[in-house]
C-alpha cells in the first residue's frame, strides 16, 4: 500500500505524487511514483526482482519481503493513488483478485447490493464464492437510483457498481448512489475499468473505493494481468492492506514495471480511443445494417446527459446489435481484419467479441435477455489505429456478414 501523500521509501519518493492537485493528469501519469533512482540517477526507476531485502538491524528496514511490499509495486501504487485522487493505492495480481480482496473485508452475514449488469467474473464471485462464505448479494437495476432505497437492509455493508456497465454501457449516477448508501452507513465501490481515471474519478463523486482491471486501459498493451484499487478511507485502507499481504494475491515486480510504463501514455491513448469510438458509433448508427448502437457519447443514449455530467469523456467501448441473428454476428466477427476476435479490452489494438457466447456465456439465457445481452449484440473495444481504417474494416465486415445472411434467407 502506498499513500500518495507520504514517502514510504526512496524508490517511491515523488514530489508530484505528494501534491497531486497541483498538476494536470498527463504530468501525474508520467511523474507520480517515478522519481529518478537516488543510487544511480537512472531517470526510470529500476526493476527490483529481489524477493527479500537486507535489514539495517532487526526490524529496521524499508522493505522486508516482496509479497508485503516491493519498490516497483510501491511506485505503481503511488501513481494509481495520484491519478484517482486518493490517499492510498493497492495493486493485485488480477482484477478478480482485487474484487476478492475487497469482498473479504466483509464479515459472514453481510449483504451486498450489486448493479445487475455487472462484469461476469464479479457476478460469478458474488454468486459462487462470496455466497459460500455467508455474504448475500442482491442484483439490482441501479440505472434508477431509487431502486437502491428499496433493497438496503440493516446488514447491507457494500454497494458495488460499474459505470458504464459491461457490455450494455448503462450508466449509474455515482453521486446519487453514494449519497443514498452513506445515509445508511454503507460503503460504495465503483469499478472504473471502462473509463479509466482520465475520464472519470469516482472518489470525487462520493465513492469510497475505486477498482480497475489494470489489464485493460491502465496498462493498455494487452501484456499484463493486474488489478488495482484506491481509497481515501483510512480504515478501509488498513483492512485492504492487511488482506493484500495475508492473501498474497500481488503482482510481480515486472508486471508493476510494465503497468507503470503503460500509465505514462494513458492520457494520450484515452483521447484517441474516445475519438475513434465516437466515429465508429456514429458510423454504425447511420448504417442500415445495424439495429441499434450503444455508446454514451451518442445523443441517442438514454443517459447521455448523465454521461456529460459525471464523465469527462465517453471512452473507447461501443456495443451494437447487428441486423440479423447470432450467425450474422459470428460472420461479422470472422470477417474483420483489424478488429481481432478476442476477449478483454482496453489495449491499443481493436478487439471485438460476442458477449452472449463469450464474456457473459456463464449467465442463464433468461438473465442475458433481461439485461439486453442478445445473441446479435457485439462489443467493440475500439483501439488507437487510424480511424478511417477502423471504419472501413467495420463497413466491409457488415456488408459481407449481412449479405450472406440474406443469401441464407
């Protein structure tokens, strides 16, 4: 755990991280947690692979054992805290490990309220793992925040939301949910993976903890699996820090080194992701080969005004329903040349997937239907390639997929 406003060690020293509100996002992304190495003067802090560290005397040390802390992880955690406007940052071996660690702060008999349109892995953990440990979850449509008051109980301890949600890009009013939850003494966790802190800072809107699958936009190059969390709450930070060490689901120094390198271009990448996604969404919306398009940056999105209110940009994720059925969608995904058929998202390269049969296949068909995850819903992670090339790729794949559909009819 690295507080952004303290200096735990010489490797993690950062004047920029200590005073984050004095600097713009790009400056923080590049400099927070990234002071030159005091021993050699190296501008980029070195990779520290050691598992154990020499003590000056018994109990007199900066680092003790790499599961408990490590120079590279400390640097990354400082940077995460600075970007999310937090006092404390934490890094874990995956987004799922982050989820598990936070939910392990709850005692048996606790009740959790989760947005119903939640990431499949989170849904699985809440339903299969947390439930086995005596933690009950209610999945609720929080697009209408009034629904929250109806399900809060005496034993409710946590509200878990994603905004935008995956893959239907519904939004949740973070400030409104936080206000209602805090009235009942309930903490709020926001999964900010789809937007990154460049476009949305949930702690500023009242949330207590923000989490990310850092595998996605934060690292941004599809070569690191990692999760992160950040908070300003001292008591929560103490619990998370204890469990981070006790459970031990921590990232390697190399992964921390890679992820921090990715952070340095986050602001540049997110601008291009969003610019390309806006163009792709507008192209799809104008196409007669598409039934509907979901993107918060479109005026047609039912929560477009909320998007403008709590987000500084609309992100790089676009979902659409191709005209046809699951076979049409499958053909589209096989016809693209630049959009790679693959799970995950947030890398510099463009990806496409079919949620009903891939990321959300674990949900029962009736659950998918209720959430709007139809068999022809395609999710795009729009990369940072040339926008004209991406649109041309989509256009030819649509024409081919729908034309073949007509031939089958």
